[in-house]
């Protein structure tokens, strides 16, 4: 269904402070937490910015993820999406069943068991950085490779194929290449995942893919395609997000010496600090896109069947109705239920792993380099304003 164009104002996207939400989004929320806006693609849709209203959208089964328009791209064209096992692009009831099967494998035990390996991966990268000597680009040498090694561990990618896996994963996220190159990287990733699935079928280990292969599956849902979709989604959902949080989180900590000093003085604040970093940066900067499958009311506003909605989690995490003085970055805040991992049926399945990883990353980085400092002023950094997940393209640091 095409929505009528009424000349609604453009959704705010420009940030005068790179660590704060776009200018004007707070005013939009104050004026109307559910309102019409025009998006990058030129389409109009509902823009939801209030904390309670965003939660109301994300938990309401009347909304589907199979949206008609890609609001945040220039052409608005929705590309073909993967099916069973891909979660992000599935609705209930298939989503519910497939997610249950995947979630079963994201156990506390499995995540805790990854800890020593995550620590080892982090330490090895810090050793290499130290040996190289400053200044180094922390994105290239640390923020990007660490999450891809962690996910390789989770999937049981054999050590000798990890460099290739990492190279492809990084090629998938690059912006300085054309669509054909990204597609080619996607094809190579598909080939690699197919090979991995076949190897695990022949010789199961204690990794996540083997666990899925051997899980109870009375309806015979878990075929090769399911496994490749699941692994592909997990890889993409886990890699770019965590990498962005590491790069941008470090940039923010270095920009706020008082908070950095607090964390250095009391390393036990790390859990709180990571929650505040997640809230403050809420890197899923465009929010969750949904479409109403029936008429529904959100915050007293009627949203018609077929109309598209953006649940703006970044604006919601700065709603004063949710958190006092939202623009104050304060790692001593009592952690509150922020929406950086989304909410409702599609809430991030990997959040526990992300938290463990970020805690190890920031603690180890600060411990290893007590004099870590930026090698370039914040104003000269290139921020990922045009990408789904916000972050820094590079972060030169020295010590
Ligand atoms: C700091 C890092 C991360 C952030 C900020 C993040 C954020 C998010 C958000 C906002 C969503 C909800 C999307 C929506 O409602 O449309 C989501 C979903 C998801 N995330 Fe994460 N994520 C992170 C790390 C991870 C990791 C490490 C994994 C896996 C190991 C992961 C796997 C997933 C999956 C599979 C979904 C889809 C769940 C579903 O649709 O049911 N994420 N994530």
C-alpha cells in the first residue's frame, strides 16, 4: 500500500555532537512521540520516538518486519530477504519456532564457556598492537578483528580458515566498494558457510552449528538452508554491531576523561559502564522498521493497516521519561532497561555475548594501555552517519 504524501518534515539525521542523537530529534519527541516523517527514500511513515511508544510498537504482534519500503536507502527498494532461520526477516509463527531453536543454544553456559577464549583473542590483539607501537588505528587492528574471531569460535571455524572468514566478514561491511563487490563477498560467505555446515554434519563438535544440527527437530525444519540463513544472520548481526560499539565506545571514553578516570580507579564499574555506553550510543541509529498488519493504536495515534513505522530506539533511549538527564554520560548510573538491543520478539539474541565481549574488551584495553589517548581530534574523525550501525570509520590512538 502506498502511503499518501503530505509533506511531513524530514526525519532528523544531522548530529552536531557526534556522540549525541541527531539534532532536533528530542524536539520531535517532545512535540509528538508518534508522528509522520519523510525518510531518506522519500517515503513517508510513522516516526515513533517516545520510550513507552517505541516499546509498544516493538512488542505488538500487529507489526510485521516484512516492510514494503526500505526507508533509509536512496531507492527505497527492499532486497530479497532470506527465509527460515534468518530471524530478523521473519514474523510469527515461523519466527517464534525458529528463534526458540536458536535461543536454546545461546545458553549462559555456552556464553560463559567462551570467556577464556574471548580473553585470549583480546590479549593477542593487544600484544600485536603493543608490538607495533603507536599510533595505530584501533578500528582496523582491534574493533573489527576481535568480534570476527569471537564469532569464528562460536561457529567452530577451523583455525586455518579464520583469516579467510575474517576477510569475507569485513568485505561484507565495507562502504568503499560497489554493490557488485558486496554481492561477491556475500557469495563467498555463502560458499564458506555451506562448506562449514557440511563439515559439521560429517564431524560434529561442541560449536553452535553442530549443536543446531544435532538439536531435536521433529518437524524437520533445520536443513542446510536454515543453517546457512541462521549462521549468516548471526555473523552479520554480531560482527558489525560489536565492532562499532568497541570503536565508538573507546572514542567516547577517551572524549570523557572524568568518566574514564572513574573506570580506571574502580574497574568493578565495568558492567555499569558497558550498559551506559550501550544506552548512550544506541548504535542501531535508524531504529526498527515495521509495518502494521491491521489497524492499531500507539500512544493514542491510530496507525492504519499497511502503514510503515520506524521505532526509533536511539531517540527513545534519550527520553527523559525513561532516564534523568539523558544527555549526561554517566557510568555510575543504575542500569536501566535501555533499548540498544531492541525489545519484544526480535530483541537481540546475542546480547549476553555482546555484554561479555564488551566488558572484556574495555577492561583489557584500559588495563594494558594506562595512557591511551586519541591520536586525532574528535572533530577530524569520520563517523558512520550513513550506515545502519553508527560508529567510527577509524580511530587513531597512541599511548
Ligand atoms: C553490541 C552489540 C549488539 C547490538 C547493539 C545489537 C543490537 C540488536 C538490535 C537492536 C536488534 C533488534 C533488531 C530489530 O528489532 O529489528 C538485534 C537483533 C539480533 N541480534 Fe543483536 N546486537 C548486538 C550483538 C549481537 C551478537 C553478538 C549477536 C550474536 C552472536 C547478535 C545477534 C542478533 C540476532 C540473531 C538478532 C535477531 C533476533 C530476532 O530477530 O529474533 N547480536 N540486535
